[in-house]
């Protein structure tokens, strides 16, 4: 088994004449936590949308878990083991925690009933409790609807999905952008838990302190291209900002400037 | 208090902290409305102290005025069957305005397959088809009716899912189409004289039996099956449902098909009960069915509501209707008051939602 969980080669996405993503070549090793940083419109979210199957790349290859993949939709990516937590939370307000965790992948009984097969509530609740425990997510009561939960709790529920289905790669797109201090700390704790368990992670964030705290490596995007690949130990906040703003470019990415 | 704590997070699974079910509010409202009518009966001078709910004249062997209870339940049973389907449509985030005319169209068609050859020894004066369609087994009209309902529902659902036109528009169009079908079928003539076996489907308290059985079935579907969970999910957050891999389009078609089949079944029961089908049947039924659901706490924005709520909503509807007659309210005012109650129910729902959002 290869050490590399995800690899993209010359991944490119054009929206009409707009080159949102240009020749992104990127690798992620098992157990590694990588941050993607960059200014607004630098191509971070576009990059993630190609990997998670929300969009299909114009050009380039994606290799996941040693195999080339061509996702035609987010469900395929999810079935392959890529779990994404998006900025806009994909949760149904009127359902409870375990319903949301298992949405679209319910545990069922009497499967011969087709679309009318019965839900196995007990199994789903047990798995939900296990998943929340694994990620150390604090939820007052898993049978409450999402509607009555704080932004942080919702985010935690979305993240707990990744633990429930033993995904091979977790991608978080600004998971703490809308959260308060305490809730941010909670989400960061979950990310640390994932690290301890050796789950690979791609984190998109604007928060320099958070990135420096949590990840092993920082990849900087600028105007649709990757312009730097920095190990955390070899860089600091000012250095990263210089790459983000365009004051510096690594020699191997010189054509990106 | 029983409370279990899991792991480092202080995770609790405390069933006593579950939110107060909305159905209890509706039940309380039902009791209050009954009490109001009971009080009106004592207060209003022309009522002579008649009781609304209780048997004060010793006409029945129970403490309740059974005749009134029977009328209330019978009155709401048939529209109640429709509202079971409408509930599912509204929970999925849609609306179905076509159910009333669908009842008329289905009744006309179904009745044509349920006619008897001889009426008191004479040929059936209302015969639609030739002799091949007389005295068919009762299963045939039922299957024809359900198939027609499924067909109309499939068109409704497909229009909404695949052309993405608003459900309001799609089903409004179907509203007119079905009324047209009902009138065209016999050029406006009523269809009458069903076979005995067909007439027994809606005889006596049979509508109530069907309503209860179908309510239980629909409750199980919504609460305990994947179909139900996905219906709530789509109404709650359609994008989330799609991203979770639910086939939203196919599911919507299914929901509208089930709703229309329930309306078609209501048509069978109604035409059997009345022993005739007319193109003007089912007037306002679509609105009353929606009203029952909304009174029962089904949110017009989708995602929330239950069959238990709708059944209670139907009871509220029936009690109010019967109560208006009991206090001798003019029939014209009754319709106006019904309209006001529907508006009130939607306003209440709006308030409930705002309160839920304000909790953040």
C-alpha cells in the first residue's frame, strides 16, 4: 500500500474564460494534516470541489488511495471515502443528530421493502454515540433536532459524519469561519483527535494561528495556482503571508508568478 | 433523573430533554375548542342548555352524544384520507392543489367500472360503457382508480422534479385538467347505480375505518421507513438531501404518486358512500385537506409535521364544522370562519418558526 492517499496532477478547472484552477499538482500522505491557504478567489474552494466530485475538472488527474478516480458526483467521492465538511452545512434542520449523520446511508431492516424498508434507529443511535465519543464531540442530546443547536454544535455534527463512516480522507472548508471562540476550540480539538488517530485531513482556513497550531504542511494558492509548499517547522506566519500576497514565490513554482 | 454520560465530552442521552411534541399542543387546542362550544351551548339563550359533547337526553347508552361524534368523524374521514397524502407532500416541501378535482375525475371514471346492469329489474339508466362493464368484480374499479391516481401523481411529481416549475403552478394546472376530465367523461352527466360490493366500500362507518387504517399505514411510512426520513430531509434542506446522495427527483415523484393515490382512494370511498359520482364532487377538498394538515402542525415550508398531527388537525376541523352547526351559525359565515381559521393556523406556524430561530 502506497504512502500517498491523495495525489492530483495538473488539475485544472476553467469556468468559461475564467481559469479558476491551473495545473494544481498536490500530494497528501496518510495521516498527514495539510492546510490550504490563499486569498479569496485563489482557487482553494475550486480545488476542493474537484476532489470531492461536486464539480468535474477541465483537465488533470486525481489519484485516490492508489487508484485514478473520476467522480461524477459528491456521493461517489463519499463512497470512495472522501468526506467533506462544507462552509454551507449540508444538514437537515428538522432531523436529529443521528438522522443527519446517516442521511442517505441509513441502516435499515427488512430491505426487501425497497424504498419502504424500515430504519434501524437503535443501531444508528448506537453508532452515533460511538462516533461522537471518538471525535469527542459534545452534543447535549442526540435526539434533538439540529435546528435548536448552536453553530459550533452543527459543525461538530457535520464533522462527526467523517468518523461515523471511517472515511479515508476528511476535507474541511473553513470549519470555524462562523464560530465563536469556545466553539472554535471545540472544532480544533476534534481536528487534533483526528490527527492522533492518523486520519488524513485537508483544512482550508484563513486563520493563521489555527493553521500553525494544527497542521504539518501548508500549501498556498494564488490566482488559481499553487505557489508554495511549506513544512510548518520551516516557516512562520509572516513567511506564509508573503506567499499569499505574492511578495514571495518558491522557485519550483516560479511559473505561477 | 436518569442520565448517562459518555466519553470525555460529557455527551448526554437524556430522553426527558426531548422537545415538547407539537401534537400535544394540537390536542390541547382540540380540548379547548370542544370546551368553548360546550360553554356556548350553556350561555347562548336559544340553545336551551343543550350539550355539545355529552348525552344529556339519555338517548344513548353512553355519556357522550354518540350521534354527534359519529357525524364529526364521518365528516372528516374522507377529506382526512386526502390530507394524509397532502401531509406527505407538504412535509417534502411541496403543495398539492389538484386533490379535490382529482377526487371528482377519479370518482367519475371508477364509477363507470362499478355499475350494475339492472336497477330494480330495469336496465341501468346511467350506463357509461356497454354490457362488458357491468357487474365487474369490485377489485377492478379499485385498481382502475388507484392506477389513475398514480398516473396523475406521476405527472404532478415529474413536472415538479424535472421541469422545476413550482409545485403550486404544476398542481394548479392539474386542478383544472382533472376538473375538465371529470366533466368531459360523461359530458357532465352523473354516474350512478354501483354494484352492491362496490357500495359496501363506503357504507356506514366504513370511511372512518379506511381513514384509521390508512392513517396508521402513513404514520408507519413517515416515521419508520427510509421513504419517510427522506421526505422530511428533502423538505428540510433539499440541497443537503441531494448532497447526501438521496435521489431527490425520484423521491418527489414517489411522494406525489402516493398523495394522488390516497386522493383516488378517497374518491372511491366517497362515490361508494354517495352511490353516485358527479363532476362537481370534491369542491374545496384540496383546501380543506391542506387546512387539516396545517392546523395539525404541518409546516408549509416543509420538513415538519406528522400524521398524528394531521389526524388531530382533521378532528379540530370536524369539531369546528360541527360546532358551528350546533350553535346554529349561518352556513355562509361557516365558510368565512373556516377561512379565518386556516389563516390563523398558518400565522401560528410562522410564529413557532420565528421563535425557533430566535433561540440562537
